[in-house]
C-alpha cells in the first residue's frame, strides 16, 4: 500500500512582553525557582486577572502578518484540567472566539512540486503553565511556577502538511515572521517556540483521514522532522501488521528517536470549556486594527523579493539572509556601510557563518556591533588590509567585539602602500630564488606563482597581491 502523511501543527510562541498576560510578574527567562510569581499567576483565591494590552497588540500583529481575519469581538475561556504545574487547575485560553482565524503560510509542495498554502485555522491567546522538574537525588518531582502566566500565542494549522520537510519549512517561516514582527524572540532552546505535532496516515486515494496521534512540546526543527518521520513509519507498520492506530498523546524522545504512549488524547469536551467569568470580552475597532497593520515591518517574503530585485542576489542567498531577523539586520547595516550587497552577502554567508558554525553560535546570539562587518569590508576594498588579515579581524570582532580599525592599527596589520618598499622585498626574493627565476623564464608558470607566494610571505600579506604581481613581472622582464 502507498500511504500519505497528514500532519497539522499547533505552534506555541512565547510573546516578547516584559510582564505576564494577566499580572505584573516579569517574563524574564531563568531566575531562581518560584521567584517570578505573585498571587494572580499562582492562582490564589480571590484574585482577579487583568489582560496585558501588549499581548492583544502582538496577537493582532501576528494575525495580520499571517494573512488572518481578526475577530473584532473575542473573549477568553477556561480550559479545565488538573496537573501539578497548573496551580489554578484551569488555563485561561480562547476556544469559542479566538482573536485570529483563517490565515495561511506559503511553503514548497514536497509532493506535487510548486507552492502550496498551509491554512491557519486559528491563533489564540493563552497563559503558559509551570514546569515540572524531577530530582533524581530525592526521587521526587518538584514544580517551578515561574512560567505560569507567561503569555503565549497558539497558532493552529489545518492538516495541510504532507511531509516532515514541509512541517520544518512551515515552522521556519512562522519563526522568521514572528521575529521580524518583533512579537517573540523564538528561542527554541528556551522554550519560546515549540510545537505539538499531530500525525496520521491514510491510504493513497482514500477520502477519510486516519486516526491521529499527538506529540507535544517539541522544541527543535530536527525534533519536529524526526518525530513526524518516525511516527509515520510506526503507524504504517502498525496498520500493515493488522493493528489499529489509537488516538493518544505520545512523548517524543529525540535522543532515542522513538515516541512512547503518555495518555489517551483528549477532545475539547474533556476540558469542560466555559467562558472566563473574570475577564470581559475584548472589542477591537477598525482603527485599532488598521493602525497595527500600518506599523508592520517589512516581512521576510517581501524583504527576500527586494534583495533579489534590488541587489541581484540569488534566491538561495536571499532565503538564507531572510531566514533570521539577526541575519537580515546585519546584512542591511553592512550594505548601508559598504554600498556593496554582493560582498556583504558573501562575508555573512561565508566567513561569519563558518565562525558561527565552529562556535555553535545561534544568530540571535551574535553580539558584536552591526557596523563592524561593513567596516571590515571597507578596509579590504580600500586596500588598507589584506583579505587574510581581514579574516583575523573578523575573528577578533566575533570573539571580543573589537573596533576593526583600532584592532588593525594596534596589531600592525595595515597594508604596505610604499611601492619602493614592496619592490625592495621582491628584489630580495628574486635574488634568493635563482632556480625559480630561471624556470619562469623557461615558461613555467608555477615558478612565477611560487615567487608571488614567497613575496607575499615576506611582506606578511600586507601588500596588495595585484601590486606584487605587477612589480614582479616588471622586474623579471
């Protein structure tokens, strides 16, 4: 049998607000356990939540960027369930009237080729729960409530994703849009962006979806990809062996590459949703929505198209530079300084990304001045430093955020501009390499390259190679 993968994602993103969704506690990552907590987010009796208006603004901004309809009359609901990391025994969320609906993100179609739209069913605001931590020394589980009440958006897709590759591309595009909009830092390693993955399989040509399973809180692109592939394979093997897929929630273990059953999958009625009695409905005017629309920044797809048309970058280069807000910001500043888009892209995608890869540095953790790369490129293009020296300067900038020109002067890395001094060194090289000179005059080009290399070494790379080549040719006749 041929099978089709059917996948839908529920992506949770933590909003970049300074305070929580219903109280004034900080949303800062880390901190000692249970220190970012107050009476409201810890669920003390008699307390009343108040909506953080910045959360509403960020939700509308996200919805507009993702081509959604904005629900102008929306409200909160209670999702009731008992779990130790949820002190109130309910979560304030949105079920009946979510703030955004009917959006889409365009991705590559891995099955039919071309492009396709992954439809977004809804986006809703909700509060995060706490975190359970198992202590192996005492063989007990402890709870940290610092994350309780941290504002989240849940972005729920339709089951339009047909492969692991499509799922990763969809989340990558979501991540870039959220970053560019400034609504989330999307640091997956800190839990700011994570996905619940719903997977089912169906026979090719069938009209009904198979039974789906859900794997929750996957916080890496690799994890999303591997979880979908492994779960697809597990379900197909189960069906082929005569078994039935059970609707359930499974835990994905990325280190082992397997999922294990956690509990039966709940439906909406299991949570006994009802309207949140402590929060009034939110009514959004046309003027409010249009004001946010007018404030939207240039989004990744528009920026990519501009890079291709205005700067003549390849689609591949533009895709990489627009894949993360940090890359785009650095590229824009570098082009502003150098007026040379090709050089700017080459340095970012070559030398800088090599340094990042070698040090396992994420784009959001680039810590040097955005002007520094452009200043390095200008030093090279004005023949003040050699390309090799510039690489050393970039390493110092990357590691210690030095000022390029100051570092060049302090380390005596300036190019030799005195033609007489260059010629003097080359004359000495010629005198000390009679065999190579003779071979060159016999027509052996490799010998000339050898003499160039010896000259550059003697000059410590601080002379333009074009000038060395010119003088060497003149002296050799």
